[in-house]
C-alpha cells in the first residue's frame, strides 16, 4: 500500500473522527472485499462471513475515535476482523484455526504484498468470474490504456513514473488509466447486479 | 477532469490533498460518486487478486450504524499517576499530617495538664517484655492540688497510640506516614 493511499485512509479516518459518518462508508467500500475474504477463511460460510464482516466494521466505527494512526488503518482493521471472527467461532463452540490466518498477513500487506486468497465468500466461483471478467476487459483494451493500467496496478508505479516510461504528460496517464477503469467497470457490471 | 476521473486518481492515491479532500466531501454527499468509488475499488481488488466480492456490505453497515445509538468511546487519555501516588506528595502529605497530629496531641496535653502539667515525653517509650511502657515523669512542682495529677491518665489505648505514632516511621508502609494507623484507629473508635 502506497504512502499516498495510507494518507487517504488517514484523511477519511480524520473525517469520521470529526463526526462525518459518510466518510466511514467510503472506508467500508474500499476494504469490504478484503475483509470479507479474510473472515471467510475463518467461518467458511458466506452468510456468516457477511454478518461477521458487518460486525467488524461496526466495531471499527465505534473504536475509531481511539485510532491514533500508529499502524496503518488496514492493519488495525485487519486485527479487529480477526478478533471478531475468532470471537464468533468461540461463541458458537467452534474450533478457531491455529495458524491459518495471522496478523503477519496484515504486515505483509502493508509491505506491498496484497492479501492473496482464492477462498472467497462466494466459494471462489463468483469471485473467480469477476476476476476473469476484469482480465478479459483488460485484454480487449487499446494498447496504451492497457499499458498504463498494468504499470499502475501490477507494477505499482506512480503516474509520474508511468508518464516517463510512456513518454506522455501525467494528465494523459491519469486519463488513460481512468478510461481503462471505465471499460473494466462496464465488464463487471453484470456481476454487480446479481 | 470530471469527478469519475478524479475518483480513479483517488483510488491510486494520486490526487493532491486539497483536491482529494474536496472530492471526499462530495462523495460523502453524492451516492452516485461513492458507488463509482466502490466499483473502481472492486476492479482494483480483482486486479490485485484480493478476492473481489460483489456483495456490498456498506449499505448494511451504515444502516446498522444509523439504527443503533452509537456512542463513540471517549479517546483514551495517557495513563497518569494519581496525585497521591507521587512520592513528593506522599512524603510532604505524610509529614504535614504527622505534624498536625503532633500539634493536636500537644495542645490537648497542655489543656489537660493545666494547672498541674505533667511532663510526658512521648518519645521515651520503651519495651518492657512484649508490652510497651510509657515513662511518666511525676513532676508536681507548683501544683495547686495533688489530686489532679494525671499519673495514670494514659490507659492501654493511649499507650498503644503513642507507641504506634512513635514507631510509624519503621513500619512497612512508612511512606504513607501515619495514615494507615490513623485509619485503623478511627475504625476502632467507630466500633
């Protein structure tokens, strides 16, 4: 996760702490996929995972006033999610996985390695379909849009670096990445409305 | 640059702070913009193999937050030692209490001793076997009446009090001054 992304998280957190509740909605929208997938690894049931994820976000909201930014927001949220999932299992007399999921995952995530997991709340099917749709959409993009998006998403380069590589202004890079995202969005719309 | 393009840049953390903050405020107010934010995040999650989920929890979460009276917990303050725990406060407090008590005892003594004061030296307490003994000097000079000489004015309780006061500084809780003893003595009196 880049420093600027963390800055955005902190800005949103500050808004919530100032009493702007809708800013929390933006944080939920940003992290819900990751949190849902993480919790699913514990509970192994889609509907349960949704309930526990919801509880995670509610707990996070209530505790957000004490968040001081010592750790990245996602690391903090990740810990709440793990604790909530474990509590959920214990309350139902179910076994808590020993070492399947660890806080170390969150630390790795902060180091730039995304949480990768094929176990999804949809049991892999829908998530996999979504991913396939996204990759299909990218494959069909004009070359300059595809290159700009891939340099950003896969290589994590800044707009400035991409501009240098593609020998174009930063504004053009921003526009190309945006147009690529619009195409991807069109392709995944059918799955979002299921 | 339209709002959607701005949101795309925001996903990448590429908006200047002022622009970012203005856009965040708009997204908070306009559901269409926040939905674009969600969809772009979903595409981003798919490209990062972050197990994208089509389920939108945000509506459920925000509805739950609206329906229950959420009281944000107060910000935790850094732990501070109570004033009475500070060493210098304890030391001076203890000394002040001891001085006040000594003064009080002395005044009571003077009042009781008039007109035939008996010189009692509280510090001259020694052990006689296992029992403390108070040495009382039978000074009778200038007495108007020998009947008023309080040679046996110190009963057992008084002796114990004098002993405890004199030895308080050697107790385990000497830092607390005579407070523990005063507390116990006060309870005994209540009983």
